[in-house]
C-alpha cells in the first residue's frame, strides 16, 4: 500500500504477508510485516512464527516467536520476543 499525500517526500509503504498451515490439531503460522516511512526515515521489519495445538474443543496451547529489525536515520536495533500461552473459549 502506498500513502502519497501529494508531496514527493511523504511516501509510506507497507508490505504484509501471512501464511497458515494446519495438520490435525496443529496449526503453524508465519507472517511478515514491513513499514518503510520515507518521511521520518524509519524502516521496520517484523517476522512472526507461531504454533497452535488444539487439545480439545475450547482449549488450545499456543506459542509465538517474533523478530524485529528497526532502523532510522541515526541507528538500528533488533529485538526478539517469545510468547507462550493458553487459549480458553467457552
């Protein structure tokens, strides 16, 4: 998606991709997100991997790994996060 507000310097571009694959009680997921902000000279890439295991109807275990690459005009940074949880629906 391009956001051009009428000024050549005000472009912001987004790229998003996501995939899911399900085998029996397991669901695997991957997503990619990119933001290229040319106005503020900032770029972000986010990669996410996830697994969801359905134990029984209304109860599942899930985990995610998230990796960030961040850059602006003056610096760069990376970050990682691991999330583990339970999903209960009733």
